[in-house]
């Protein structure tokens, strides 16, 4: 069966709902933001905000454009469905954040 974006949104929403103990409506909104963010980062640089583990708010400019990331990936990282990894344009390095901590997309 072919996956589509609705399947991805629901899978992410379920993870957020179970991990962060938030309401279903908030989990669904955050899941939509995550799917949109990843989609937009694959096309270019996107500004977004998320809450760091220490509680502070981080504004980041990130990308997932293959021409940039393929040159920098050494192949030792592992995929994780609880976080979003991205290449930070300002810090010139890979960063990640928990999916339930997304706040806004610019």
C-alpha cells in the first residue's frame, strides 16, 4: 500500500499524542506543522521555532536540500521518528528537535 501525506500526518500525530500527553487536536496541528516543515525544507531554507529541552525558544533556519546535505552526511547517523533532523544554516551543522516541541513555521 502506498503511503501518502495524510498517513504521515496521522502517524506523527499519534506519536505526539502518546509521547507528550497533549490533546489530540494540538497533536494533529503539530503533526501538520512537522509535515509542512519537512516538505518545505526539502525545497529550500525555512525559518521556524521550537522549544529546546531546557525550555528556551530556538529560532532556526534549516534545510534538507539534497545538494547541501549529501555533501555533509557521513552515513553514521540513525533515523529517529521522535525527532526532526535538519541542517542549520546559521550554525553550519546538523541539529534536531523533538517533534512535539515545534512552535511555528516562518
